[in-house]
C-alpha cells in the first residue's frame, strides 16, 4: 500500500539531510567575511545575504516540488529540450567537479589543516588530503540509497554539535563589536549582502539536489506526486530555517572578530583566528573538524547528484563511472588553490545565477501562469544577455581586455547593473512579452 506522508521523525531526517547537503564550504567562509566587511551595517547585509543564501534555496526546493519535477532537467526543459540539457550540464558542472566540489577540499584543507603543516610541505599535503577527501566522498556516494543515513543521521548531527560549540561562544562571549563598513557595504549593505549570497551557490544547489531529495522521499514510501511536492517543501523549510540562524551567527562572528584581529582576506582566516582565541590549540582542532565535516557531507551530496542526473541525461553511462569522474576531476582541480578557484568561479556564478533564479520563479508560478514555452522561452532569452554582462563584469580586472570593458560599459544602461542585478528588468520585460504571447498565440506546453 502506498505511503501517503512522512512521519515527523522522517521529515526531520530529510530536512537534516537537505541542510547537510546545502551547508558546505562557502556557507562557512562567505557569511563570516561578509560580517567583517559590513561592520556596523552587518545586520542589513546579513538580511540581504539570508534572502539570497536562504530564501532562494528555499524557493528552488519549492519550485522543484511545486512543478512536480524530479529534478532540474525536468524543470529546465520547459524552456526547450536543448536548453534543458545545456542548463542542466552547466549547472551540475558548476556545483560539481568544475568549481563547488573542488572548493570543498580546498577550503577544508586551508582552514582546517594548513595551520598544522609547514609552508614547504603545503603542496604535497594538499595533494594527499584531496586524494583522501575525495576517496571517502566517492566511497560514500557509491550507494545513493544510503545518503540519508550518511548525511542526515551521521555527518550532519556531528557537524552541528561541533559548530554549536563555537557559535555559543560567539553569542555569549563576543571578542568585540566590529568596526566601520567597507567597500560597497557602506552605501548599499542590503544589495551587497544579497549578491554576496550568490557565492554560497545554494540557489544552484537547490536545483541540483532536487533529484536527491525526491529520490529519498520516494525511498521512504511516498510516491504520489502531489504528496512528494508537499514533503519536499516541508523539508526545505526545516533545512533553510537552520541555515538562516547559523548565517546570522557566522556574520556576527566575522563582525566581532575585528575587535581582536586585523582585517583578513577571507573568511577562513577569520574562523581560524576566532577558534584559536576561544579555545587555543584545541580551537584549531575543533575548526578542522567543523570544516572537514561540513565539506565532506556536501561533497557526498554533489557527487551523488552528479551521478544521478547525468545517468538520467545519458542512460548508457554507468552511475559508478560517473561518480568516479565526479570525484577524480575535482581532486585535480582542487590543487589549483582557493584564491584562484574563487577568481574563476565568481564570473561563472554571476552568469548562471540569473538563469537559475528566473527558472525557479517560473517553476513557482506554474499553478498561476502554466508552462507555456513562450513564457519560459522569452524570460530566459531576455535574461541571457544581461547575465553574460554580469559575468564579464565580475571577472578580475587583469582578465578584462578592451572588448570586455566595452561590453561591460554597455551594460551600465541597465538598472541595477552596478549591483549585479542588471538582469532583473530585462527578465520582467521578457515575462510580460512571454505572457502576452502565451495568451495571444496560444499555449504550447512542454512535456512533463
């Protein structure tokens, strides 16, 4: 007999698993750095960060459930089958072996282990660590049916225990009360915090992990599409609620660190300084446990999702071979170094995020405006060009030649372009055009 709904205990496990999948490398270091840079404007910046870093992932999970899709491919192909393949592969390569997955090993090493290793031994130590890290992640990903046990019942609870020890000290024994805001946080803390939330990649991860969550719910006996959608949404609310609280406390940690330490170049350095200030050498061990667990559980989720999705896109490819690729490739990329990875990944994120956000919004509104190809297509078409310009603008200045600079200057005519939101008005125009066409020319529905 079909199971109609999850029990409260099962829902907690699914929500905990989803939180564990979301909360990885960037979720630790970026809100901390944001808190330092925002200074006295930290709470406004944190609000913006939470809107994009928590609100968008929640909407992504809800969009997967609301559209009754089994994953991002089923949602993206409502634009067109070809776009479904292109966007899905681009998304999974970004949150998978090209950027996000190697970042997990790099950040966990640099924040957690590099303080214990001499400078001359760093390259060899990083190489050895990435082999061990991705070897374990690959091993745990071999059986996707066990992901709820590995991530939801083992790794995430231990991680929350370790992180809770540090955050309780931040809350009840602050090192200071921060300093002045810096950079874009001075004039526009809310919008700057919002675009800083892009760096967590969680809106992308929400689409990427959709297939994992739906599969886990099905394995618990819920098979009716409408009920799967409801359970997906409820688990998403549970997961992002925990994330919002932790983001606020991590931002507070970053702000208060200025009371005891000079400004740092990234959130990893701030975390290491604060952990050592509270617990001495034991703090470095505590932080190592926090970052390694955070990154390992997310790594397992990303490798599993990559294997599941590419197996769906290309049924002849073996799952075991796909997860091996998703483990070996980031093992190589991770040895490039954290700063270099961030330089490369930032422009890609500013390009793909607008496409992901518009897809999420369209998926959320399916009960209101349907699944017309005109609507999905025009919104995506109108978003692509400003998204490209946003990506070019986010490139390091040394990479921007004359042509790139000329294109970026053309983007200045778009409202919000300076804040990385130049795609918003074109997307709205595309929605209006698509909505009118869908009603006047006729609805052309995509296949489910």
